[in-house]
């Protein structure tokens, strides 16, 4: 959820001679926060993260996760709601990673804005997380192991 906390304006009628910033639009968005547990029963996996979220949990990188929604035709990638939405993320050479040993699990956080994606409350969806067996293949984004979650209802 986004909120405008405050703004500073020059006194009424006072001209500014230096750089300025102006908020020209503010909106509240409907964010969906998900805790995603990654488990590797037999071999070590590397899962990239790009920052920390609530409570210090690692936040999955946008380029290493995607979502699918259930349609009449089957599972399809979740699409942006508007053509103006530009998707992107931190490049792989900047990724940090969590090493998940065999037989262990690790929890990650991921948040997206429902206003930007064509998904509705109650719609069936699933997460697809990319993991890698080693750092060189992760940096090159080659040979990923796609871990697909069970279906869940969009909150």
C-alpha cells in the first residue's frame, strides 16, 4: 500500500530558485504479500533474493519468480493489467542468494500490486520460483530448476 506522508512547498507566492520536487499523483494500491517456503529434499539449491522485507525476510527477485493463473484453457502466465506496465528487476549479477541445503526449507517474501496485474480476489494462482544448483548457472540464468507451488486463491 502506498501513502503520501507529507510534502513541503515553498511559502505561498514564494519563487524557488533551486531544484524542487513535486508530487503530481498519489494512489493507494492493493498489495499482495506472500510467504513462500522453498524445500529441497535431495540436493542443495540456490535461490536469489534482492532485498529484505517484513521482519528481515529475504524478498525474492522479480526476475526469478513468476505467477500463473488458472483459466478455462489451463494455467497461463499472470499478465500486466495495462499495457503501460513495464516489468523488470535487479540484474542477476547483483542478486544475493540463499543456499538451501538438502533436506531443509527456507521462507521468502514476495509482494506484488494487484492493481498492476490481471488477477482478482479468489482467482486460482500458483507461484513458479527459479532455483539453481550453483552460483555460475544462477548468474548466467541457465539451467534453472522451476519449483511450482500448489494452487492457492489470490487474497
